[in-house]
C-alpha cells in the first residue's frame, strides 16, 4: 500500500492558476507530497499607484516553495509549448485560469482536470459564485472534471455541495468553496493517479435547462429599484465585495457592500431614499426597502451607515 501511494505521488503534475482561489488547491497538493513540477500563471501586471509589477497569488506561493514558474502571454507560443513538453507532466490541474487551447489540455497522458466553483452542469462560465447568489440559490458547490473542447462541459469526476446562508456574500462563499475545492482536488488527483477515476458525461442535461454564469459587467451591477426587494438584496450579496452593486445618491455613484431587506408596502416610489440622518438609510424597491449597512460613496472610503450619516446629510 505504501509503495502504491509513493508511486501515485510520483505523478508529475503541472498546476495552472492565478488568483487566491487557486492557492489553496496548489497548497494541498504540495502539503500532501505530490510532485508539482511546474506552475503556469498570468504574467506580472502593473498595479497600485506606483504601477509596480505585481505577481499573481499563485506565483508568489510557487516561488516561496521553489516550484518552477512559467508565465506565457500566449498559450500557443511555440517556445512555451516546448517548455511545457519538457516538463513531461502526467497530469495538468487548472484552477481559476484562462481557457486552454487543445494543444495544451490534450498534452499529458492523464489529461487535464479543472476545479470549477459550481455544481456542473449549472453555472458554467466566468462568474459561478456571483450568479448563484444573485439568482437566490440555496446551494452551490465544487466540481472537478476533465477538459474537452467546449468550456466547462467535460466528464464530471467528483462534486461536493455547499449550502449558501441567507445572508452570505459572494466573498464569503468564495472562501467556503476555495477550501472545499482544495479537498475535492486532492480526492480527484488520488483517484486519477491510482486509475480509479470514472468520468460522468454532462450530456444528459438539456441545454435550455442549464443556468449560466457569464462574465459580469458594470451595467449588470446597477440596481434597478423597480424590482422586488429580494432580488435587489440577492444582487447586493452576489456582487459583494467585488465588483459591487451600485446606484446613485445625490448624483454620485454609491457602492453597496452590505444591506438588509424589509418586506412591506413602501410609502414612496422605487428608488426614493428615507433616512433619519443618524442611524438608518433605506431605499424603496417595488415591494419593500433595502436598508443599507456598508457603503462607499464615490470619492470616499468604505464605511458603515452610522459613520456615513455623521458626515453626510440626506435630503
């Protein structure tokens, strides 16, 4: 048994990922003794006021562990492909990275697997965590699957569900799924390395029944106050802390990070503001009020509503 486990851990793995979400998955492979021979991540980018080059979270972790890092601008670059082949990977793991060309994902003998932050086939796409909360789902989860031609459509290997709390934000669910995803990845790699992984096709689900998770743009984040208050409340949770739901207040942009909702017949029109200028500020929706708790007015810092009202009077 011990020699079999040792053989599994000799499996040469290349890890591909960029943000914080991916670090937990890379870390669990390293901590469990797997042979991560290389990391592929995004090129360093200028950030901050000084526009200094910023390394991705995955690169910072890989460098700290002495793992070789490749940062191709283009994944079809012949020099990069030559370096990738030279690493002789048995398996590639993708967590929160970009779309791969076939020449990359089809390279290793055990294939390429992806950790996706939803219960596939639902919420394929760039923003599964956000859309699950925006749509008022009570459950999310993580799925590992094998890459193939169409995005997020490969055979499912394993999945694990995670309950969504009624007041949970996208940031909080992100952290829950990050930990769950790491554990599920470890289970998946163990199964693949030992030859005990059997994929389940996603083809049995009708395309029209699948919920999608497309990239979110600024216009998607603007609150429409004529909508039901529950829908607005879910939008705020699903976009917090980033990219953040927004509206306008006194002709300035106002980001809303945290709020509660009140189901009642409003006494004013949707979009109208009610405040005592001391402890509360609420905005009317179609069937209630959204009571703001944490906000950021254009040009100001993020603050709770009490601090905001101490320095801003609402007409």
